[in-house]
């Protein structure tokens, strides 16, 4: 679907070297040079500047490189659509941030496909920043996110509430305690990385409480819920996490949750999509999800 010259350009732009691009693509270096010269001729612009043995992009080259992501994503969607049409299937890509994608969407996606035989759904999981970028580049048709989003960039529909709670190994903390005092005493926090929805809401809550930021030695950042929970079980510190993410551990007693005296952290989970999306599918999927029970929802 994609012009071969654009595939060559994309690789050369990534590695910054025609010889390395040729090796990665299984081509000869003169052929790569020739194909890129033809692309520049067709566009009427210079895309690369020589920099010794390497090359760097011109302003026009940088613009083309930025547009390639959208172009390749759209090409993949077209190929899937054609293949699904041949198989009498409808394909849609759904994204979810770590909590929504890990603990809500798998069940919803499975239930939807089981009740809609003509549909095949893909699921991509990432942090809020990553999922937003995939939506903007139209790699996704719809996403469920727990983090903040730019309201001018997306159409949004609220789905449910989610509470973030302090979680710790059994007996490690009292049922109710102060987050500000915990941090001031130099005790360790194990938190999601910056850019995640969970971390955004924690940082905002801490600012509203007037608490100081934990020091470098008192903060351990982890980008995996599974690793985070294992570290908490090993009594390396406490975390603040969605109830959805620890419902099994709380039920089995391997972890406990408490409450901060400063208050509760309640956030909204939202479905996001772009103008021009397949609104029939988007609307049907959201309505379907709203008919399903939300595990552990506590909107109070």
C-alpha cells in the first residue's frame, strides 16, 4: 500500500545513514540513494543534507518524517479493513491506559466480540501520553483513559468513577493515616511513572494537601503494575493505586488498603475519540460498555 520510496525514506530518517538503511532493508546502498533521489525529484524538495558519512533531515524532510507516522498508520488500517471485509469482519482498534486497559477493557472487548460475531477488536495499552498520541495519529478508533486529556483535541464521554487508595503489605500501615506525615517521616513511596494517569492524580492530590514532594531516596518509580505490587508485597514501601488494579490481592489478603486523613482520590474514566471516527461503532461500543457491570465501582 505504501510507496516503497517512502519506506526507504522512513528507515533512512530513523538511522541517519544510507548504508545502515540499506542493510536494514536488504538493499544495496546505491539503490537506496537512487530511490531517495527519485523521491526528492517527485516532491521537488531536498529531504537530506550530507553530514560526513551520515545524513540529516532538512526542514522538508522533518515534515515528511512527521507525516509518515500518520500515513503508515492509515495504510495499516486500510489493509486491515480490506482483509476484514474479505472475511466479512469489521475491525476496530481500541486503546486503554494502564488501569483501564489492564483491568476493564479486556473483559469489555471479549464480551463485545462474543456478542457481535462480525467484529474483531484490537487492544493497545499504554500510559495516557502514549494513548493520546496513538489516537491523534488515528492508530486507534477509541480509547478509555483515566488520565487528563486535552478537551479541545478529543470528543469525550464519561464512563465511570475510579478511586485511588493507599495500598501496603498486611500490618504495614494503620487503616487511616496521613500522607503528608508519611512523606515527612522519610518513608518510601512506590509510584507509577510521570506521564501516567495514576501519577498525575497523585501529584495533584499531594499539592492540594500542601505536602512536600518525596525525596529521591524515598521515591521508587515503576511503569508496571505487576512489578509495583510485588515490591509492595516485599515491604519496600506503600503505593497509591486504583482499587481495580488490586481487587484480587485485597480479596486474598496479600495486600491491604487504607485511607488518607487528607481525603479521597476519585477520578473519572473517559472514552475518547476523534471527529471523523466511525461513530456507529464508537456509539455502539460505549453503549454496550455502559450496560456491563463495572467491577468495584464506588462513585461516592
